[in-house]
């Protein structure tokens, strides 16, 4: 079979690709220009035929609307086309490798989706009598048992709905435990490389946050931590593996030191995907740890929610876990422990995180993923995730600076800095260049402890061929940034929109459509 060489070829030069007549529509074949929804149709158009409104006396008085609502008027096909066209301008894990570090963008198996859509799970009412929803409660319970076994922790709170929500749950348990022993500690210690949600959560839970510095090799400075521990420290919050993509080898010593000083240990388990089946945080002295189901157990990410962030708890914190939770009796019947039923058995709970049981659609997906992999499959997944990240790190450390390259193998993420780029070239230029190469950019400028950080998390789902193609793309963009290729400053050239003014977009975002807002934005 021969290749039809009359079409587009990857080896075509940039000038060959850009050249071509300007089109009348602004479209470029399947790359369709799309106006705002307000600019399509008009307010007199509707998608449905309604009978004329009957004349009824208004009852709103002075509250009656005096001007048109200003909603866009579209027929059904116009609305469908608008959103379908927009969706084609999105990048997605179903389109290609999604290197966003700290986000674990892995393939979501379709089996999960099939299971989550079973009407017996999808159509349940949260107030259905317990006797009629034994299967659903069984799913929540069984998933909880897996999470306990995988982390080596004796208890789990299933209801938090995101990683950050789980952090809050864990800190509220810690707060309740300290209050129960009459201990009014005020400070939470957080490493300077932590995800922003850690200090934010600690502050939200009413604590003062203090930073712990990192050592040269990117890990928590144990000596500095020990010096700061004292009777005012409520907890230490450690991310492991950390946001520099490194395993905190001193975790057990950190936990022992914290416990000896009367503090509790929170572990940010967002990066659990790197160690599942290999390390049990409970063995390292952790008291509370959230697990982002949407990262490790392949449930969809949902733009800050609805995710799911169950929190595993030590025996010291279990009595303070939130309600409601599911319990299984000796006959295999599931019960819901709520305020009315908690009694002395669970009287110390700090309260509720959410109205009901958590994110059922995520529980079904995560359990389907776990059962289809089995314990050995999960262990292989974490091994492959780490192998893939090290492959990326070592394939690019000759062209990009790897600040912790000498600290040994990385875990799930390969971290690079902007050191060595040509004068005036930045991490942002590399990110924009990657868009032209057909990739979503890696995470940039995080963690803050690395100048111009580029954090790449390939995950275990990428094949060697996919990794090689990505590495080739990033290598080419990095070489252009080092050589000072001015064309890179103009990237992206091929995206639906060219480079935006990031400062203006952050400082003066125009989020609602108004005629005047468009004029403002154009200024
Ligand atoms: C290290 C770390 N901690 C916490 C979070 C917060 O998780 P979520 O976005 O589910 O609230 C994230 C999110 O990516 C993370 O990477």
C-alpha cells in the first residue's frame, strides 16, 4: 500500500502549510470559525413553536421586566451546530496525549461509562429507602474497602467531592480530634512546593499557615520541619509524591516527628497514581489523606468538580469522620449511619460535608476501574506511569534543564525549568509552540519553587510511540526557544485564536456578553 502524497504531510514546511488562498468564510476546511452565540440568529427566533401567550393580568407589579431579557434566539440546528463546532476547538484526552502535570489526565475506559449509566445506579434518588438501594450502598462500601486496603488506613470518608474538598474534610477531622482533647493548636505547616489548595484549605479551616522550605534536591527539609514543630502546630500537610514529581523519602520520619510533637499528619494524595499498589501511606504514619478519584481511578475531570475526593483516616481520626456513611452488618446488609443513627457509636463526627453520600457516578466508575484492573493491574499502572515520566525526563534533559534530574528517578511527573532558553524566550513560548504541534501544553509556572516550571505528566496510558511523538514535538519547540526562533514568539499560528493578552485576560476578564463589553475588550 502506498501513501497518498497529494494530501497534507507532517514533513511539509511551515510556509507550505500556511500558504494558500484566503477563504471567503474565514473557515479553513474543517477548522470552522465560530461567532459568539449572541451573534447568531436574533431575539425573534426560537427553537420551538409556542401558541401565542394568553392575555393574563401581570402579577409582578414593579418587579415586571422593563427591557428584553437579551437571550440569544436560535433554532435547534443552529444551537446544536454552535456547540458542536465549539467542541471541535477543544483539546481532549480522547484526541491525544494530555501532558498537564499535577492533573493525571489519563484515559477514562469506556467500561466505566457503561457501568455508571446502568439505570440501577444512575436513576437513584438519594432519599430512596435504604432497603431498596442495597446494591448502590454496596458499591460505596466496596469502593471504600478498596481505598482502605490500598492505603493501609482503617477508615474512609466517601462524601467529599473533590481533592480540595477532601483536604477540608481531613483538616476538619484533625480540628475535631484536637478539640476533643482540649488542644487549641493554631498553625498548619505546608511545604513551599505544595499545591495552592493546601494552604488555602488550612486557612479556610481556621488555621494560620507557615511554609516549610525544601532542600536542594526538591524534598521537604526535615531538619527545618523538626525545628519548627512545637505545641502550636496542629498538623503538617505533605504532598507525596510531591509536586516536583519526587517521592518524599523522609515521610515516616516527618510523621514520627510530627506525632512526637503532638501534631497530626495530613497527606495530599492527589499524586497517588504514582504509588498505588506499591506504597501504603498508612504504613508511613499518615492520619488523613484524600484521593482524587478523578486522577488515580480514571473518573472524568470536571473543571473543579464534580469530582470525588474520598479521605482515608487513621484510627485517631476515624471517630470524627463526617456523616453519613455506609456500614455493612454481619448478615451483609448495608446501613446508613446518619445523625439519628450515629448515637454513641459515632457521636464525635464533625458533621456533614455534603447533603447526601457523595458522587455516585464517580464511585461506580472508580470501582469499575479498580475491579477491571485488580490489585496487580493497579500496581502495573503505577509502575508504567513512573516509567513513562522517567522516559520523558531522560529523553529531554539534554535540551531542557531538569532541576531535580540529579535527585534520582522522578515519580509520575517530569519537571523542567526555563534555564538556558534564549534571551527573551519563556516557558509560555514553549507552551504556545506545543499548541501548534497539536498538543495541550504541559502545566507551566507550577510548582512555584522552580523558575519557569514545565511539569509533564504523561500517565501510564500512553504508548512508547505516543511518547516518542510528544518528545519529538517538545524537543523541536525547546530547540527553537534555545535558538531564539522569532516565529515561536508568534505561536500559536494554527489555533482557532492566536496568542491572547494573558495579563488582560486575568486582570480584566470579560465574562458576560454585552455590546459595550465587546467594545471594551476591543480597546
Ligand atoms: C497536588 C494536588 N493537590 C490538590 C489538588 C486539588 O484537587 P481538586 O482539583 O480535585 O480539588 C490537586 C489538583 O490537581 C493537586 O494536583
